[in-house]
C-alpha cells in the first residue's frame, strides 16, 4: 500500500464508491459532499464503481453541489468503467459503453442457474428487489437483493463469509471467458475477461489524459478476494481506507497540500 507522503503531487485522485465514499448503496453524507466539492476545485477526481450511472446519480451527484466550471474536473466510470460519463455543455454525457450482447447475457444467466444447482444453493426466503441485475456491461448477483438494507447486508456478510467465494469459484469455471468477482457486502459481479478495477483505472488514465504514475487510487477492498486488488497488480499508487471516515481524513490532508 502507500504512505501518505507518497500520495502528494498526484494529478488525479480515483475513488472507489461503495465502502470508500459512501456506505453500501447509500448517499454520500453532507461532510463528504463538502470535502469532495473542495477537492474538485483543486484537481481532477474520478469515481469508479460497479453500479449503473443512475446509481451514481442517487449516491453521489444528488448530494454534490459544485459550481459548473469545476464539474469538468469530475469523471464518472460506472459499471467498473465499462461506461464513462463526463460533464459537457452543462449536462452529464455518456462517452462510451461496452454493454454485453444478448448472447453473452444468456450465457451468464445459464451459468448462474447451473452454479446454484451444483452447490444446492437456495436463495434466502426474504429478499429485497432484483437478485440478478443487468447493468449493461456487467451482470450483478446480489444474495439479498439489490435493495437490501445495509445493516442486513453487513450482518449477512459477517455470518456467511464463504458462500460467495464458493459461488465465485464454480461460476468462474462455467464462464472461462468472463471475470467473476466478489463485490460489496453481498454481491458478485460478472464482466468480460479483464474488466476489473485495474482495467478501469487504465480507462480512466486514457480518457483523462493523466498517466498512471500520476494517479492515486483510493479503495477499501485490496485483499486477494477484494475487487480493488487488481489496482495493486496494475502498479498504480494505492491508498487503502477502512471506512468513509478514513477517506474524509485523506481528503482533508490532500487539501492541505
């Protein structure tokens, strides 16, 4: 990981969304919104996450009040950077997307059902919203559902540490040309092979014009099973936080540079 002293002078700060800027699927709080607004006045910022752009709007943009001229410093990379949005002509514009074909989606759904049968996996009796969500360039399976309350997800995560790893292992065998990764508290993300946080940061570098050596990535899941770990393998400078308070403290220190 990285000492704070080595994070100085970076041209672009890339933040993971859930667990770093916000609690899982929650809106950023007022203090975080204020700190991000100040950071955007000073430098370029990118946000990457597994959710769709609409989820970024709900969690981030709805609470972020920044003068128009500084919104051009913000780059949004939803769905693990399989899509990119930037602020141009006073609105958020999709620059690209890399959505799955119908055939790829059918392959993934079939593999999920096969995996559930092989593991004799039973869905919980009580679920919240969709269990399997089509996000365009990513399919996400959420054990408790897309709309499950954070406290229930945290409880499930603590009491069922190995279920997702078993699903990930079997599902990956059935999808050799795809990437299967544990994400968040109760989810698994399925993308095309090579689409992960490392890929996302390379996309961010390409589209922002900032070289990898001048990027700092801030995330909360750098363990071997975590979905931020590919950023370490890429070799980009990384800063690990344990919660959003750690992120706030990092931003405060960056603002003092």
